[in-house]
């Protein structure tokens, strides 16, 4: 696959003329998908797809197109010719015609100092049928519903300046629930770059204990402030709201960031909060579409204080600073929150009396400048007394600022963390990931 892309890139780049610069971005996956319902396989499938995005630049003018690659060959004049090569060369002529009609882009910036790289992780995943067998065994006697996605994801970059970059990772993501009845279910996830049967079974066992608890009469708790435990998935969703225009240079310079108080008032979170974009330990490529390499880590919040912004090439050009390889969205693709000192086994004891929150949904900002987030509890959330789970709670709405939840009211973070992969697969598998601990928080506000 890599050699096919590089060969295609060489042929296309040889066609540029004058001051033209050509950027090529390759995206591919080979994925096994398996959908489960009632603990049975309902829809197995395998996807192989390859896409190529071509961007032609002349001065400050640029245009781009995306095509689906076939990998097919045909005979032309007695020669074996790549169908994709013929199409890309034809598209170059089309882009040249369009380029002449476009205005200059004052914020265009791309890498002109070629730095090539090759990062290809070893595939440590077992065959899909082996994983499916374990899932079916785990769901026996219960209503397990979910989707398994596993396989390789590939990214490539090339330009007519001689730069070549390749990235390949192999991962598995099983997003599932044990369903009980009505709105009662235990939602779970298991993800990573390898499959550990014992770790998966431990998750299943914990989920089944919670499933049994869901059979108890649910409790309605009145609005107010409660001591809560946010499980890693719930915490990742809440903190992940910072990717909604909170971490990039553009949002900081325009004062649109939800971390505005950190910029204007020197507000801080708890000293134990260390947040970074950890490309080295994620599953996303270590380069972006304009050819800039990403650092292994970009510190975003260090010891509770704001550290750095994610800076895309366009923002770098607009504000006269150096880019740090961020994508145009200036969001963290591999969000990483450092662990704390609370053993996961002691969470219930440390929580004492309060609310155990497994999942949240319908998240939104209720006050962006204050980083105030509203949302609802979802699935397997429980009322806890004296360190014992007593009953599930009916759905509650919370409204809380990150400056309180991860600041003055943060009791601590767990020692253990979870790798969480984005389950999105609309069009293609998403490569965003998060590595998060759980959090004990005092005075978490529920308003409905």
C-alpha cells in the first residue's frame, strides 16, 4: 500500500510545472466490522477503502479535490497502466484551470522544508473471529448489543518538494451495552492496539454486577450539589468539550475559547491536572495535511495552568507564530489527562455518599466564557451510600464549570486510566482517542 501511494505520488509530482506545488494526502483503512444484538452476530462485514486528496498550489492560490482510489490497472498501448495514475494526472489539468479563477488566500501556509518520516506499528491484534467468539461467550444469557471495529488505518503525505510521510496503526474498538429494559442499560467500551482477553472479561464482569443493580427500584434525587465519581468515559466526554473551540490559537486570540478565564484572569485548575495532546501514544498520524510533523506531545494544561495552544498552519500565518502541527480544527486528536493517586479499587470507599456517573450525553455549553457545561446522566448511574451502590438513579441534568469540577472541587484522579477510541465510522473510521482516569469531585451541581 505504501509503495503504491509513493509510486502514484512520484508520477503526479512529476507533472507539476513552473511555480506549482502539489500536496497529496492518502487515507485508507482495512476494517472488520461486526454488529451484535441479543448477543448474536447480526451483521459482519469487511471494508477496504483508499482516498487521495490532491491540493495544487501556485503562489497564494490553491484548490483541492478528493478521489477514491481503485488500485486497478488496465492495458494501454500494450502497457500495464495504473488507472489511478491516469485519473490523478487528468485532475491536475482540471485543477490548473480552476486555480486561475480563484483569489489569493492570505492565510495559506504549507511546509516547504521537507521532513520525511515512517511510523508503522506492529499489528498485535488476534483474528476477528477469535475476538467475536470471546464476545459471544461474554454475552451468553444476556442482551448484549454493540459494534466491533478492528483493523489497520493508514495515512500518507507527499509533496512535489520531495517530502514523503507514512503512518500505519492497528487498533480494536468494541463499543457495547448490556441492555436490561426500557432506558436501563450498562454501556461499556474496550479499545486499544491489542486485545487482552483477561482485561476484557474483567470489564464484562464489572458490567454484569452493575446490570444486576439496575434491576433495583430507581431513585430520584433532588437537584443540588453532590459528591460524584466521574468514570473515565464520562470525564473524557466532559473534558472533550474543550475541543469545541477551546484549545486552538484562533479561539484564544479572538477570545472565543471556553478557557477564557485562564487567559484573562489567570484562573487555574487543580494542580494535579495535566492535559496534553499525546500524539505518540494515540492512533492518529504524526503529520497533518500541509506536511507539518506533530510533536510527540503538546502540553495544553500543566499543573492546572494554561500551557500551550494548538496552532494550525493557517493560524500560524495569520498571527505570525510557528505552527505546532495542529489540524485546521485546532483540536486535540489524542487527548491525554494524567493519572492521579486514587486506586480504582478505592473509588466507592472514597466517594462515600454520592453519585456514581458512568456515562453522560447531550453535552453543551451553557456559558462558554465561563467553561460552564450542561449535560445529562446516561445509562448505569447510581446512588451510593457509605461506599455501597444502593440503586440506579433516574436521569438528572447537571450544570457545572470545569473550573470548579477540575479546580477547587476536585478531590482527586484515579491511578488507572482507560484508552478510549472514538467509535465514529461515518465515511471512515475516526482516529481520535482519549486516555483518561476517573475523577472524584465535590459539590457537583445537578439542576434538574
